[in-house]
C-alpha cells in the first residue's frame, strides 16, 4: 500500500512539474550566454531535420511541411502527461488526415525501441513516429520538458508551441491551423472522474 501511494504521489508531482515548467525553465537550464536563444517561438523558422520514422520511411521537415502543415509532438513512453495526450493526438490525426501531418518524436534510449513499438501497437497509434535516441532533434528544438508540441505551417514557420498536457489540444491545434472543427469523442478519463464524483 505504501509503495502504491508513493508511486501515485510521484506521478501527480511529475505531471504538475511538467505542466508548470515554463516558469522555472531558466533555472533548469542556465546558460552563460543570456542572449542565446533558448526556445522555439512562433514566427521562427522551424529547424529542418531529416530522419527515418519507425516504419522505415524518410521524413524531411521542410520538404514535407511544404505540402502539409506539420504538428511535432515530443514525448516518451515513461511520461504520464504524454501518454494522456497521445489518444487526443490520434483523434486529431484521424479527423484531419490529408490536411496536416502529425509526427511524434521520442528520444528514449535505443534499448527502449521494443517498448516504444509495444506502446504504439497497444494504443493503435497511426501517425508517424521518429525514434531519436541521439536527441539531436530535441536539442534543435530546445526541448526542456515533455509533452512539447510544435506547429509548423507550409512555409516552414512555427505557428505555435504548447508545453504540457492539455485536454483541449485537439481544438487548440485546429485553431492554430485554421482547420474546420471536428466532432471528437469525449475524453474517457474525464468521464471516469465524473462517474467517481
């Protein structure tokens, strides 16, 4: 019982810290050069990268984004807020396939590849996944905490960024990209909480 209680407390603290991180990001990653850019901002040109997704297909940001806007989600299987947000991103992907590319990037260790594959299969994830154990893409985007979502338009420009889990991420992404609102299923976790109350 004590172990379960401690684990639950740790998960809650992790979620709170991740979502509230922007206020304390500087203290986590202090740099000597204060003028050096430390985050990706709307209006920036998104750093280009080319990588092979977990289905073996090449993805090049500026090439792919020239055809469709791209939503990049930085995540990990061990991150509770990321796991909570994944079904919402899948909903968004299903609703707007052909209008926008959804891409998730994880920088977990190479040894975790089977665990990543198992997670994707168990959760019926159909959007593109890039495994980046070198952390090169994460470093290009100054990722300090996850989940971290970057929205890129067809000119290769960052439209918006979103840090932390948001139950409104589907609708927020539609607003970011000017997409027609879709009719989404309710969020299961919220339904369960309502039933318990």
